C-alpha cells in the first residue's frame, strides 16, 4: 500500500493547467457583480473562459479536450470559486457533462464537441420526463429544471425512462426499465426563467422543456455506471471514473473556494472593524481568534483529506484498477465533508463580522448566500453520511448517489 501514497506532485496536480485558472481568477472576480446582477455569465467572460479552455478539462483528447485528471480539476474549480462561485459551479457542471463524449460514437462526439471550440453541454433533472422508442431514435417529452449553465450551453441533455410505442416500459437484460440521456441542440428547447434564488444566481439554472421531440439514437447514451463498458469508447483512466465522482470533487471545490474566500474577506474586516461599544478591532477578541483558527483548520483538514484520498484513488485507477464502491464511498464521504466544513467556516465569518456582512456591498454577504445554496443541492445532502455509514457498518446502503 505504501506505493499508492500520493506524492506532493500528485496532490498538486498539473500546474500548467492550474495556472490558467489562476490567471483567470481576477478576471472572474472583476465580473462577479455583473454575474450577480444579470444572473448570467457575461459574454466577455465566457470568451475568456473558452480561450483558457476551462470548459474542456474533462473532455477526451479525441474530441479536442484536455482530458486532465480529477486532482487538477479540483484545483481549477476551487481557484475559480474564490473569484466567483457561480462561474466555478458552471465550469464544474460542464466538466462532468463533457465526459459524455467518451460514450458517444466518435462522429457524434466530433459533431457536438470537436467541431465547436465553444461547445458546452448542460442538463438538469426531469422527474416526469419520458421517451418513446421509435424508428431511428426516440421521441422525448419532459420539463427539466436546475440546468446549470444551460443559458450559455450549445447542447442540452434530457434524461428519460424509455417506453415502447404501446406505452409499456422498455426493459433491459437485467429486467429494469431502460433509461437514456438524449442530447438536443440548445436552440431547440423552450426555456422558462425560474432561477430567482438566494445564491449561485449567476448559474442561470433555469428550466427547459421538450414536447414529443425526436432525437436520433446515436445522440443518446446510458448514464448507468453499473454497466459502463457497454458504451464507453474511451479507454483513458479518467473515463473509468464515473461522472458522479467528478461532480462530487468539483462541487466540493466550489464550496472550499467560497470558504477560503470568505476567511480572506473576514481577515480584512477583522483588522479594521471596531464593533460598537468596543475599543479595539474584532481581531483582538479571544473568541474570534479561537474560532477563526478552528475554522481555518477545519477547511484545510477537509481539503487535505479530499485531495489525499482522491489522489490515491486516481493513482490506483491509472494503474489499471477499476473504480470500486469503496472508492466511490470514500470520494462521497470526503466531498460531502468538505462542503459542510466549508459552510461552517463561512457561517463563522459571516456571524463574527456582525452587521457589516449583511450589506450587498460586502463580499461576505454573497459568500454566505452562495455556500447555503451549495448545501441545499444534491451534492450537499447530509443524508450522504447515512449512506457512507451504512456501507462502512455492513448495513444495507442506497448507492444511488454514490
């Protein structure tokens, strides 16, 4: 096992890629007010993000992507999140969606991703969607919400259970109903603006709809990780990971970036703010000093745990090991822990800053709203710890979101 302990270089990721994110961070931060006000990533910022190839990090090289590693992906998302969480969230979502190219016919992957340097795929859940198998493909009807980044996407994914023309469920060899994700050009959907929310406003996670829309069979794929070899056409280690694990890593990076930014913002406030009735700045309070140190240790520890476990798992996958349930449990545990330790750190900073932090002009106000929106999303569910604990104890565990 000693040979699998990550080295410092493996924990640090690909510095050439991360440096592109570092160069983008001040540009992202400068655009953050516009992002918040318009609830969109502005065209000028999108231009720069595409120039830096930050939408192509998990895209296969065969589709003109960077096919980087999950550790590097984490560092990039965390870095961008320190500038603006909505931008980082969109990049994380787009990164996981881009892994779709590994499951498509090469010509289709080229059509969607390779031929368009600004290609972005987005999707969201559609719990009442359905698709009917017809000659040459499927006809899909459904409404999909939480489509983060959908407003600047070029393609959208519509996930649906498949039915026969007579209305009966189409069953696979395992006796379960077949489900597929159907890829549709973004110009062909109908949008509804629903994203009036507390935080992550710039993700424009709106709702789109399709009505009896035909999709060719070769523009669909299965997200069923239990049978990844059925359709996977890319052999690289990245595509032996599940997209779910990369989402977990990316969104943990969003949370930790928010937390690090919040603690940095708090230091500036604590050095200069003298509370009403006090004689010295907030930083001179023993309570604040103690809680600040504990908050900083908590996010550093959560970050280190996530990076060490992720780098070790990546090393095993690169060595030819298949991604196991134990691997997936570990990543889920570490990522959910990181999200909640980040939330606690932001809560400390917001509360300790007092009334100063309630104004929209103060960066802690947005950090607070953004992190509490992260924890309300799928990746931040506290129930993930139940799944992890059940698995560790040998009890029945629901692995749906692992």
